[in-house]
């Protein structure tokens, strides 16, 4: 596509497919500076936003601390998808995981946050196996986890991938640090060594007003306590409940979100529950920011695992 023959509609389509000034510049054979100039002109004439998904772009700034604790993000406008408690298992690809891939491709979010417990670690944890069950080995589970996380990586175009530690994830490091401490620092003894395109931390704060972390309070009133006591909007996993809890006071409305689980709630990962009923739902959260403010959070929920049926934004779809 030559620059001279590129209409505004073609430019907008190319931008929205890539969200990258470098990709657009290469496709049109012009400089990045000229691409950004035309982008601003089109935004002004049409009253639209052509958002850039690259970290540290004018639309999004990401600061990763040296101590690996709290990632800070400034995001003026855009979408962040948060999926928690994947508990990936060899040979199992859940409906929620397939739905996440579809929604990522449809929405082209600025960021994807894995909010803990992608790695389950049944043989790396402190609990003994149940009876004579045969849970997957660390090697088998790690391979399955890498396959699924690469599918998210691929859907995101390899960009803006963040992973907050969960209590199951950390089993990998904890077991090794306890039993073979002399191997500290050797490549492969840290879970993040096996996922080099993901940026790890304990939490993420977006625009100073939306906290994303794996867990905070427990119990049936967890989301209420989270939003009340944190003083900010807060997105957590861990409890698998998939729900949104608004809270309004003199400072306005803030939200607590439980992002549910990307696993099948009655999958083989959860045999320890002894087939008891659980208030668990499969799905994930979609966060939209407008002028730096978090809009009412949305949930994509699995309605029927066997049929691959999901519900999102007033419509059903199958994956």
C-alpha cells in the first residue's frame, strides 16, 4: 500500500489492526513521525481515538519496579483483560480459555493481565496427593501452561503481557528454594524463567486508582471488604466467584471485581473439593478506561462448559 494512495479509511483500518506506528510506517513506506502526525490529524477531524498499545507510548506508560512488587501503569483510554486462576492442566483446554483468546482478538486490548495461579502445582505444593490419584508432574504441567500462555501471547501479538504472582504459582519457586537452596539463581529454578515474554510482579496499579492483585480478603464478603478497605477499585482472583461489587461514598463509585477462574470449576484440578457444591464460575473480566477513569467492569462468563457457550455484552457465543 503506497502512502499516496492510502485513504483515511485505509489508514484507520491499518492502525486498528496493528495499533503500532512502526508497523503502519513500514506498511506505508513513510517515517514514524509522519504516521503519528497523520494519526493526530485524523483524530482531530473525526473525533475518534486511534490508541497505541505499545508500552510507554503516549497512550500508555508502564513502570516496572526493580523490586518486582507493584507495576504502575498510566492508561488514558483503552481496554485491559484480566484472567485469573487458570490452573492449566495437561490435555484440558477450558471454554473460558478459548473465549479469552476470541475476546482478545476481537477487542485488541492494550494489556492482558494474568492475575495469578496459571500454574497449579499439585506435586510442587505442600499437600500430599489424595489416595492413589496421579496428578501431572511439574514437567507435564509446565508444558501445558506454556502452551496455553503462548496462545494468549500469540493473540496479543506478543505485547503487553503481565503476570501477577498467585499462591499456586509461587509453589514452583518455594519448593525449590526450600529443598535445593544451593541452586538459587540457576536459570530454570524460577517460574518466570520459563515464561520470558511475561513481566512478573505482585500487583499492578492503573492510574493510581485501580489495583490488580491475586488476592486480598477471603470469604463470601470478600469483594465488599476489598473495595471498602482498599479505598480504591480493586481486581482480584483466588476465590473463583466471578462477580462485580460497586461501592459508592462521598468520593464517588469504585468497583471490586472477582475475576473467577479460567478453568472448568469441576475440572480435574479440583478433585480435592470432593464433589461439593462451590460458588465458583468460569470466565474473566474486561476493564475499560476512558479519560483515565475505570468504567463499570464487564464479565465474560461461561454458561455451559460442555457446549462451549459464553455470555458477554448482552450476547451469547460459542467457542
